[in-house]
C-alpha cells in the first residue's frame, strides 16, 4: 500500500466537492474536524491500495486464516439491521460479500470483497454519501445478477442499497 497516508492536520485534499472546477490553491479545513486521523478524516487511499489490502487479507497475508474467518463471520443483527462481522458488514448472499463503507460531507467510499468469486469492488467519491455506495450497488448488480440487462436498468434508475441478505432481485 504505497498510496495510503495518514494526516491529522484536519485539512481536506486540494480537490474536493467544494472545488468542482479544479484544485484549490491552498487546502481548506474539512467541515468534519477531528483531533486525530480517522477514516472519517485524515486518511487517504487509492482504490488500488484498498483492493490490495482486501486481497492480502483474503489470502491470509495479514492475519491467520482463523482470525480472517472470525473477521468475516456475521454476528447477530437486530431488527433487520445488516449483519456485521468484526469490523466488516457481512452478507451471506449468494454471493457472500464482506465489506465496509462510510462517508462524510464531500467523501464517500465503499469496499466489497466477494471471496468465493475472487472479486473486489472499490468505489470512491469526492461527493457526499451515498454516491460511492450507490455505484457499488450498480456494479454488484451488473456483475452478479443472472439477468444483467434488467438488473443494470434497475440499478441505474433505482440504485437502492442491496439488502443485507444479498442483491435485490430485478423487477
């Protein structure tokens, strides 16, 4: 992961949703001010680095298989809430999906690993949520729905998040 950094200065990168026309001359303060770096401010990465992280995690290069299985095991959700593993949202599918997403003003990111299929989807956006989340939903439907044409049309016109139990069937 050569393009992932942590910066606790509280500044936004020079190109943000607040600068649609191009780079700012100087960074601006993020509307989300934290006294420490976190995924909600101060950490930056690339889609390639995020995919490499999930690939290394899946291959057992970061933790043992036993620990990985614990991370990817769904815990009990309450009242229809998504099942959550130890740090990841987990959907048993099919196909099984392990991932996480988040966002704040001007940023949204999603990562989804499909272990049995060998696919990882990473979406990043310099726009408010749920832009990257919806794009991940569109890509998932296009890749994995048995009848892709209606699924793609549905996803482009109604990109509601996929249910915790897997892709929403095409209408």
